[in-house]
C-alpha cells in the first residue's frame, strides 16, 4: 500500500521557495532548476554524491543570480527546491524526460522502471504545487506582467564547447526575445545566443508555454553559461546586468516599439 504514503516527510522542504516582492513592478521571476533537494525517502536516487554537484542535478549558479536579481528589482521570485533529477519542473507531466533514467550519461538508478504511482506522487507533491503557486501569483497580480524564467547551461555538452555567454529562448513571444537580444548584443562584451543552446518549443519546455504563452503574457527565458556564475562575484555581476537591462526591455515593450 506504499502508493498511499506521501513522498515528502516532515523533514523535507516545501517544493517551492518564495522571495517576496518589495516593490511594484512588472516582473515575476521563476527558477525551475534552482534547487537540488531530494526527498529523504528516495535515498539520493542511487546517484553518487559527486554527481550532485554537476549540472544534471540543477542549474549551477542560478539561485544566487535569482536572489540578487529579486533584491535589486524588488520582484517576486519563485524557485523550485527539488532537483530536476527527482522531477524536472520545466517538463510537462508525463514528458519522456520529466523523470530522467539517464542524464548526460549518468544513470539515475532511482528513476529506472518507475511505477506510475511513484511518478504521480512526484507530480502531485513537487511539480504541481510549484506551478500552482506560480499560477496563483500571476492570477493575483493587478498590473501588467512579464514572466522571466531564469536558467543556466553547462559550458560543454557531448564534448562540444558552447560559445554563448547568454541565450534567449523563445517561441511565440519573439518580440520580447528580440528586444532583449538587442540589449544584450549592445553590451558589447557578450556572445549572445538566439534560441541557443536550446530552442524553446511548446513541448520541450513547460513553464513558459504553460504560464506565459497560454495567457499571452510577455516573457523571457534567459540561459546564462554556468562558468560565468559559479561564484558569488559572477552571480552578483549577472544579477546587476539583468537588473539594468530588464527595465529597458520593459520600457521598449510598453512603448510598443
Ligand atoms: Zn534550467
């Protein structure tokens, strides 16, 4: 009857962490891969401790960027606390890579041959509460809103070095993306990826299609290369850069340029 036992115990954290807004403003910041917690009953998923420091477990550096950006803008920040190896909050429920059995060549023992009951429990206790909280925050807002999804990417994948410092991923809201791409290019010191290192689609991603595209909200999905935000100095510097550029993006969008 283990199917009826809860996944999260009394010592496990809530699936989301909110940093409250301290100012009026259009931005709702979300960070799907900010955390790498694992529910105690899953026993580290059979994955060695060294692997938990890798990008497969979380978006390295993005928590520090998000917290500082939230402080500088006064914007609310919603972060997923659990590792994407437990369940990926940027994948629709049931997506083939939602609960990966292998990630960047590492086998995730605890995800192999997972029963539908175990899948449903991770969706119910980790994925849905996080997205329900974001939906609630969006619903309660009165002013105009842009959803800003924060991510970081590994500098090399499958032996290939990735040249971009930062990428903007987009699908339907190309207008927002192009404004931000221009602002980033004007910085002069950045290699900027347009839908790099990933292309945003309605099925590859979940957070932006589900919360922003469905509701016709403007959005940006921002990817920062992990080696630039490994330490606190890098995180602060990227937060400061984004805190300077995001209001410029918003004023361009609002003026209908
Ligand atoms: Zn991510």
